[in-house]
C-alpha cells in the first residue's frame, strides 16, 4: 500500500535504479501487429531460456511492452541500457532471430543490420505525451509505471491541490475532447463539478468503433494505468467516486490489461477508499461493449452501460445533468484521459505551449492505407498533412501516387491532394469538409474510386444506424442504393440532385451524431471529386 | 430444472451474482453466456431473462442489437475477414468475395457440414497489417488473395 507521495517517490526511485548492478532491458513489442507475427511467444521463450543462463540473466531483463508505433517494422525489439539511459530499436525481427537476440544482451554489434535509424522524421517529428510510456513500460507491472512518474500527478493533486485547481490546470491546458468532438475538457469538468449531487460518475469511452483506427486500443494495451490515473483525477476534480471504462469486446487484450491494472491499483491503495490517507475514494469497473458503432455516441454509450440497447436520446438534458443512472456524468475518450496526468504533472501552460492556439497539445494518429510507415504516431497539432504523410509517414510506396486522405472514419471526409498543406487541427480540418475524428488517417492512392469509398462508409453507417430516427434509418439506406447506381454507371441526371438533397436531410434531421455526420463522406467526395460522380451518370 | 445440473449455467449465475442481479448486468451476462456456450441459444436467453427479472423481449432485443452476439452456433473453424477501411482499400472485399464464392456461403453464415464459419468484422484494430484475417483466433496480416484461400484450406485439412 502506498500512503503518501513520499512513499510513491521512494518506490519509483527504487525501481528506476541506475546503478551498475541494475539490469538492462530487452523490450519486445507485444502490440497487436507484432503479436500477430508471434512476438508474445518470442518474449515468453526468451524469458524462459534466459533464466538458465546466469550471465545474461543477471545482465538483462526481458520485458513485453505495448505498441512501439512503427507497426510496418514489426516485430520491434529494443535494447535499453539502463546506465546510459539509452534505447536502441530494432525492426523487422523474426522469430528465427531468437538466438541473436540472446547474444544482443552481451554484444551490441549483433543485428546491426536491423537497427532502426532514430534520426529519421518518423522519430524526430513526433512529440509523445499520450504515448510517452508506450513501448517502454510493461503494462502488467504497476511499479514499472510508477517508476516513470506514474501516479505522481494523482498524489500531487490529492496532497497539494484543491479540486478547483485541477480543473483550472485542465482549462489552462486548452485540452479538447480527443474522441473527435473537440469539446473543451476543462469546461466539461467544471460544469459537472458545479452540479450539486451526491453521486457522480466518470465514464471512459473505449468503444473505438471507427474502422481504420486503433489509437485507443494501443493506449489501453500499452499504458492502462495512465487511463486510470486520468479518470481518478477527473473523479477528484468533480467529486465523483465511481468510474466505468466501456471497452469493445473485440479488444480482449485491452480488457485483460485494464482489469489487471485496476486490480493492481487497488492492491497498492491507488484505487479504493481513502486514497493516500485523504477522504477521496474512487473505484473503476470495466464494462464490455458489443460491437455497435452508435455506442460511441454519448447517450447511447450511457444507456448501453445500463444494460440496454444502445439507442441514443435527445439532448438536452446533457450528461452533465442527467447521465449514467440519471446522475451527473463526465464522459471522455481514452486519449483525453491519457493526457490528464502529464498536464497535472507539468502544468496547463506547458501543454498549451504545444500545438496551435485553438487546438493545444498533440494528437495520436493511426496511419494506414497506402503509406510506408504504417502505425501509430503522435504529432503536435498544427503540423501540416503534407508533413504528416511525407515526413512522418515516409510517403507512399514506390510507384503509387496520392489521391486523397481520409480522416474521421464514417463521420469524416476525404481531403484531396491539393489541400495537403492544411494544418492538422480541429478547425482547419472542419473547414475543408472533414473532421479530426478520433485519429484514423487513411491514405488512398490513385487507384481508389472515390464513389466506392463513399459507398463503403455509407454502407457502414447504414448497418450501424440504430433505427430509432427516420432520417438516419431510411436516409442512409436510400443513399446506399443511389450510390450503387453511380457505381454501376446507371444513375439518372436527376439522381445526382436527389443524392445531394438526401444528404442534407440526413444531416439536418437525424437525432444523433451518427446520422448527422453520415453524409460527410459523400458530401466531401462530391465536393472534391465530382467528376467521378458525373462519370456514373448515364445520359440517354 | 436442468439448468442446475449444467456447470455452464453456474458460470452465468456467477456473473449475475457478482453484479447483484441488477438489470444493468444484462450485457455482461450475455458475454459470459456466449463465452461458455459459444453462442446464445434460446433457452439461455430465457434463463437470463428469468434470473434478472427482465421480459424475454428485452433480453432478445439487446442480444440482437449488438453485432458481437451470435444466436446461432459457430462452425468448427472460423475465418474472420476484417472489413475495416484500411483493409477495404487494400482489397479486403475481394478476399471476402472469393471466400464466399469458394465455400458457397455469405459472410455471417456457416457451411452445411458445420466446418467453417465465415465472418466479416468491422475492424479488428490491426490496420497496419491490412488486409488481415483471423483464422481460428490466429491473425494473419498482409494477405494476398491466394494466401487468404490457402489459409482456410489449411484450417479445413
């Protein structure tokens, strides 16, 4: 049990240890991409085999770590020299390299052909806040998290700060909701803090339904304690004692890591009653989602936690007045909560100094599609799409040419090549007809047919529509039918007008965000790639 | 009642008990039921309805709302083709089509001999390995069309 900030710091120091006798670390990435190439087994075998080798066992510790980011170089393994505090990353490791990896412990010259150049833009242009521990700490080990300043923010807040001061820091930071909405987090917290109620709830949205996005998954799997710390800080700031993390059942590893982390936090007295000998108590439970995209919508998510079909409801009342079981509730995304501890640790002003004036801080993106460096990146807001794609992302594979970039998933839009100099922030992306979204960024080459892409998303929205309101239920179906006609080159000239007007109706008339944004992929492709629609019209 | 003698019902009972037989325990209970039975058969749904004091219609409504829940048993082997955006633009739809054609079933169906279930997933969150499919819990990424069929053949061997 940790009772005070001194005890926490003591433990951190003990674990950090930089003395000669301390072990180096061989960090094997067990994120989803590396795991599918067998990295979990690799880590297990290495651990087992090294135990019998006294020299190596004394010198090094094998550690399974969360996603390192550069998934295209899976399996990633890094060697960490504790004494020098230096990390060397190796990519493209195969299971057959096991013996070499064992040698690497004592000989730095092994595997030099697989060493990754840390001076490339992929590494230098990133700024890691949310992912600061990803690929470094063992998600199964709370002490490892503590040794990297984990829970320091929570204990500092509990011992030295008033709840209002915590909110003040978050407000100062300029942090906006990372689920895609972009609502100022500090403001949301303040509203709930002001409501007079005995019971309040903190809910974390880990129902990452957007196809093509896996940021939250990586955070939950690589650094679950960070999410817990952020939620506990929210609880302290707003007077809530209970939290829920709503996670997709399709992410069994994330669920496992979170449950394990919660259990450990309870054991160490970081969750539970009278945390750090104060009168603040906080507890968290994990709830499973069931693969319904609409449950990413706030009111639908809440009703799903209550055990119902995930149908959204009219707002207001907002969750700050009437949320989970009718009580005031804060709902934030995984990435938003993961930003909280660094903000409290380093101050709101520090965070506000990163990024742009209206979109502070960093954003994690899942780079996928026709791009060289697929994987997870965290970049400061305000970086241009061009830099993101060509420098951090390494550009497109040889021989392909960029056509469009899709952000925001089924609620977002396609951005054409001409607008590559658009800055990546909430307002600029909105201005060009897309949205920031949760962070999926898909690069499409010139072979992609934009009408088919629009249809793909519309088909998604159609089958994910909960069916409660007519504009969304009927509208998305009608739009899919119309788009099919364009793809088959059998649309009538009047169909084009009809397509545009149904988009307007669905956008204006739908009850929740799913319907209101569902036409975005169609509208943005009409805006920038009208020619492809016109080609689908049959003129008799 | 037969339920008492079947250990699998005890697992479901355990989840409900942990959550205090509250109505909000429904989704968690359905997850446990699917884990233990492999799918949600009608008797199980009725059992849950009775124990949580919920109308059967409500339990059925929730079970059919969420894609994750299956009301029919799965085949001996499964092939889950990811149809997320990243996989889609790298040709996942062609992979799914060719599998559908070869085995004469649509996504979401099981072959008559109950050997293979073909499933299309919304996104398995391994977008950097697109296109990806999961064969009996083993994810295999960067698939080509030929590989995707071959892997299924390997399963059925």
